[in-house]
C-alpha cells in the first residue's frame, strides 16, 4: 500500500496569492512519486486555483456537507468532485470542537463522500489521554461514522488517528504521540474494523497518524508505528519541511 501524506492547510494562508506560492513551492519540494501519494487540502475558496497548479499532489478538501440544495454556506460532495477533489477530510477535531459537529453529522458526510466516488479521510481521536490505552471514545467515533457503510467501500477509506492533545496548535498541546502509541492505535483501529467488516475488507483501509508530524518524527510513525501515512498541519505550511516528510515516506514504501 502506498503511503499517503496529506497537507491540511486549515484556514491558511491568508490570501489566494500566498496560497498559490505555497502550492508552487510545495510541488517543487516534493519528489517524483512512485511509492507515495500526496494530497494538498487548501481552504474551499482556493480549491479551483490550487487544483490547477498541482501536478504531483492530488487535491483534497477539508470538509463537506453531503447533499446539495438549501444548505447555506455548505459545500456538497458532488461540487467537490466537480472541482477535481479526490480526498475529503471528515470529522476533523477542529470541526467537532469549533463547528459542533456530531458523530451523526460525520456519518452522513462520510456516506456522501463515498457515494460520490470520493475518498474520505475520517479523523478520530480523544481530547485527553490518561495512560497508554487508546480511550474508548476513539472507537465510538469510528463505529458511529462507519454505520451503514458497505465493506466494499473500505478500499477508499482512510482513518486518521489524530488525538487532539497531539495537534501542534491546540491549547492542550503536549507534543506528538510516540511511535509506540501510534502502533497501539493502529492495532486498536484495525481490530475494530475487522470486527465490523471482516479481516479482508479491514486490511484495505488505510490507517494514518496526525498530530505534530515533522520531518524528524515521520519515519518513526511510518515504520515503528506501522502507519500508512500522515496528516500534516503546521509543517505543511513550510514547503521545505513538507517536502522532507514526503521524501521520507517515498523512501520506505
Ligand atoms: P499539526 O496538525 O500537524 O499542526 O499537529 C495536524 C492536524 O490537525 O491535521
């Protein structure tokens, strides 16, 4: 399975001009890719322009609303598809926290993304952690989001384990989890997928890690942590750092 590295720009940068420069510099910094897939997820207003600049990276979206129609301010899965979007982040903790997204909303979004032939990146992760066990909330988020999904769809699914406390910009930030912690999360998620969909289908989903990923720690997550990729926030705004992260992933795949 090719490693998947996703740049989540969040609400950055501040203008379309800066976004275009960031996209061009990022494209120049990533190596020709045989063994890895790269996705850049800019804010909605920049999707079209950034999409037209990408050659090596694919286009991603940071959110979706499912259906079109009377939903002011929302963007539908069909619209994203028509913009050339391949991957859609669903259920990021910042949306759960700041936009009040519930598991039920996330389940609807995930279904819509799959229904329209797009690839969801489902984010799950606890806000706080005591001890080394993955808290049950991560599993509850996962099962709730996957309700009603057919097992044939798992080959398009990526689950991003992204504990809130590990996200670089969060107020409770306490640094990335350890590669061992990522490995435990992988096993936890895999087990749950097996119990829900059976072993064969479960193996087809990707499981990636997010939370303070940098050029210095990415290799450990992909090897010791056995992760299929990384969701990168802060470091994706620095083309040099992001290019190094992608190069590491491309080497080991
Ligand atoms: P970070 O963000 O890499 O800045 O920790 C990751 C994310 O929130 O997707």
